[in-house]
């Protein structure tokens, strides 16, 4: 099967779209304001504590994810591109408490970094959020792990977007 414009045979992207019943400016603020991002980002069932938030190209969002009865897991965004109310591009990875890149606690084959692009399109007072994720600088084993992780990513990003919808009030 031929690859679409959004995919290549070597590195297919994970894609998820969601429509939020809120204007783009409000949805953008939920992604660009530390206090708001800390309320909804992450898997269901965890709380997020923000250690560092620098919303600018080259800046970091460094956070601790805390699940009941489990050790703290750290993550980070390294922002690469920000076009206000249109697009955010970042490298996402697990991290240590000092914001350094770390291996995922569940697999040596999980890609060290995932490049994420989220875009915001307003239509009739609602906002379409489109997220595209793909491994960055990955090995063949990491690419395969990413492929096998798709059902989990669908569930994870779906839950995160559910939390964003609740945060936005619908």
C-alpha cells in the first residue's frame, strides 16, 4: 500500500484528531499555559507536577507523573516550533528528575524521543486538534516498538484528550 503524505514506509506517523467545543484561543491557552496544562496532560489516573515550563522554541516542559502506589515517572517536552494558535512541535521523552532524557521504564526498545506536531483549526466555534507523532532518531527495534504501541497510544492520547475536553467544560 502506498504511503500517504503524512507517512513514509520507513517511519509511519501516529495520527489522532479530536473536536473540542471551544474556540481555538481557549484551546490554545490550555496547551500554552502551565497551570492549565498541568490539569489535563497525561494518562488518566495520574497527577502531573510541573517542574519547569518554558513555552518557547528551545524551551522545556518538564513534569512528574504520579500514579497511586507507583514510583514517579518524569517526562519532558523540548519545544521545537510554536506558531501561536496554529501549531506546536516538540520532542517528547521520558526524563530524569533533572530534565535529561531517560529510557522508558517499561522497555529498552521504546524510542528515546517522539516528535509530536499538534495543530489547531477553528470551525464554527469549535476547535479541531490534530496530533501527529512519530519516532525521532529511532533504531529499527524502536520503530517496531512504536508500531506495536499504536493501540496503547490511541487509548493514552484518547484519555488525555478526554481530560482536555473535561477541562474545557465539554
